[in-house]
C-alpha cells in the first residue's frame, strides 16, 4: 500500500494509516505495521474514530 497523505496541520508526510476493524493479515500488512506505516486501532469504530495520524505533530484526521 502506498500512501501519500499529508498532515493538514503541519504538512508533514510522516503519516500513519490507522486501521480499524478486523484486518486481513498479509505479509505486506505485517511489514507496514513493523515499519510504522500502519497502526491497528481495534475492532470498534466510533463516530470520532480517525483514519490518519501525523507522527510529527500527532494530529489525527479523516473519517473511517
């Protein structure tokens, strides 16, 4: 998965995809988790759940 998200707060490209629900694990997903590109957030999705997190300023945004 290639992601090109940019933080709307600080304009950083150092962004993690926040994955909600039960993931379909693959070697690629495991690698992205290990690299910090993807973070597992749990199985319950709430109205306030976010889709991305900036690793520089910690801002979270995006609808799941």
